[in-house]
């Protein structure tokens, strides 16, 4: 571990792309500090605040600070860290294997990502609920189609999305999908997708899984959130953020104390 | 050029991600054949047809066939071809430079891409027009915000999106944006974005630009298309597709006859 702790990762534990970056970092025992950057908020810790925008004009999380490097977009951050630290297992160097990672990561933006923008998001942000009552059914339908394609295409061919071991594609996909499943939000049942079900369990057995998802455990099922008023929802989100941040910080510290990873 | 012509690229010339793949291939003089695959159509040449789906379960264009490799998603195809043929100029190997390519390519899916899904698309596909009359104004507003961010972030820092020369990020971005500009669709004026305006002209001066965009020239301004009935619009799209395919095929042949590219 680099004691200088030059790497900072900004975001909140309830953000899917943030978790997709944090989790491999903890597994790989890269030294980093987790800095609060709250989407939609201004001020000192908001992504709309001048401090954050000066460093990250795109205004999105996760965001990476590595000395004088400032980088946005989880896909770019994951490939940057993988290239920098030679994480060839989670970002293969073989031309075709790497292309499979990119194929999924690219496709996911307008597919798997919908699990968060169309279903998870509106549950926790009433302001993000589209007009009309059909948003939830339509969102769940799109998630179902996404699950079907992941099950019958990528996971039919190989045990993980881009080969025989988890890659950055798997970390990204898991964060968008698992949050809705039986372990957390309880909105989607994966049992009609045998390859996906098996993959979900294998991802959930990776090191630090529970700590990295403590925010989702604290948040609990998503349906009851629809009945909360703004104050109650705010308290719930605050508790989940607090629990998630504490668990992630503890996991980072535990990883730091463990035997250093091979260079 | 490899006389075996093992590479096939499927799509239609009016598709932005298809052009983003074809153009660098012609510049780099890779031998390939351009195969018709029409989005939304079934049958022998449609992306919904059984022949296409058997090879490309995602059902999207562009799609790449390279002997037994079948790959979807323009980002994955471009990075695959770049890695395979060592196109290090358009897909840098430096860790940070490559991360900048990925940062743009990843961000673009839910930003620059909207220029096509929210503005260009509905003009040529009445079935893709969202309900209400505001789709066009809202779409143009999102394009304006995208242009502003590209102008003030990426193109403020470097002459091209990820450095001092065009990369796969620039080819992708140009295809989504230029189609709406003064040269083609005439819906967006880039003049309030100085860096973007300069970049558009530099991209337009790259080899084979006019041939690769003959479909857009034939299609002409996008506004008059709104007044056409289904039959008239179909004829217009057919003529643009025919002109684009002929120009691209001629450009591929001309590139084949030129001095072979260094291995």
C-alpha cells in the first residue's frame, strides 16, 4: 500500500458506478481515501459545488483524483486504474477478451444502467419520478429485457461477462442489477434466468461484498420507500449513506493492514 | 490490404456509430466489406432477422465479423480493431491518454448520443417521436448543453477530445454532432462554441470525409423531412442510403488500391 494515499475517490455509497469502482479498489488493496460528493447538491460536498466542479467539470460521480490527474466516468476510472496497476485479471490484455469487456461496458449505458435510472433512482428520488404511474412497470420491463439478454448472451457463453473470471464489466453490472434483487431492494426475482442467478451468487461471494453493500442493506426493500414523506425518506437515505460510508472506510482500513498486494 | 477480406462490417450509412467505425477503417485502409443490416427490419438484411440475430444477439449496428469473431457496439469494435492493428494514434497506449478516450466514450452514451436519439432520430423515424410537441425543443436543448460541455471541458484542454490528434472518441463525437450542423442537417449552429467549431472543421478536413458522409449530403436539411408523408420519407431515406453505400464502397475500393498501409 502506498502510504502517501494520493488517490481520492469521490462519491456516495448508494451510487452504483461509485460502488463499481470502490469494490475492486478494496479487493486490490489500492490505497485511497473515499471522499463525499453528493449528486445534485451544491456547497462543499455537493457535485454542483464550485470545489467539485473545478476539479471535475462533468459533475458526475465517481470521480478520481490521483495527484494532478482528475478523471470522471466509472468505465474510464476502472480502465485507468487497471492499466496503471496492471490489474490484468479484471481488465484483460488479450485483444478479444478486452473487446468483450468494452462490448458489455458500452452496451450497458443504455441498457443495464436503466435498472438504476428507471427503477432504483425514482424510488429514492421523488423528483426523478417520470410523470404518470407507469414508470415503475415500464422500468421493470426494461430490466427484465436486460436480464434476459445478459443471461442468454454473455453469461450463456462464459461464466462471467467477459470470460472465466470477474472483470470490470462484472463489477459494473452487479451494481446495477443486484440492488433490485432478493438480497437488497427485493423488486426483481432472477430465478427465471439461470445463468444470471448463478453469476449473482458468484459475485456476492467475492471478498468485501457485504461491507461494500452495507448502504443497500441499511436501505432495505425499495417498495416501502414509496410511502415515505420527504423527511422520512431523507432520514432513511442519510442512515444508509452513513452505514455505507462507515463499512467502506472500515474495509479500506482492513485491506491496508492485510499483506500488501503483489506489485 | 489483406486480400482475404475476412472483415465484414454490418450497418447502414445513416447510422452514426456505423460511420464512426467505417471512417477510421477507410482512413487506415483495412480491407473490409460493408454489409447491409437495417435497424428495426426483419428478413435477410434486417437487424431483427434470424441471420443477423444468430451472429449478433444484441441486434445493434455496427456489428463486426472477423472470421469467427462477432462483436457489437462501436466502442468495442473500434478498440478491438485499434488493438488488433496497433492503431496507437487513434487509440493511444499511454495510460492517461487512453483513459481520456474512455472518459469521453463512456460519458457520450447518455450525452452526445442524445443528439441522435432525441433530435436526428425522430426526424427520420416518425415512430420514434415522443408524444407531445416539445421533443424537438427539449432535444435541441440537450444538444446545446452537450456542445457547451465538450467545448469548455475536453476541447478547451486539447485540440481534440483526448489529445493532440483525432482518436476514436473524435470519430464517434463528430458523427453524433456534425449531422445536425450547417454542413448537413442545419438544425444546430456551432458558432457560439469556438473550440467545437474549430474541431468540427478539423475533423471535416480528414481524408474521405465527404465520401463517408454522402448519405447525409443526400438527405439534406432535417426540417423539411417533418412535412413528408411516410412514402416520401421512405423514398428520401432510400436515396440517402443508396448514395451513402455507393460512396463508402467506392472509398473502400480507392483505399484498397492505394499504397498499402504500414503493417
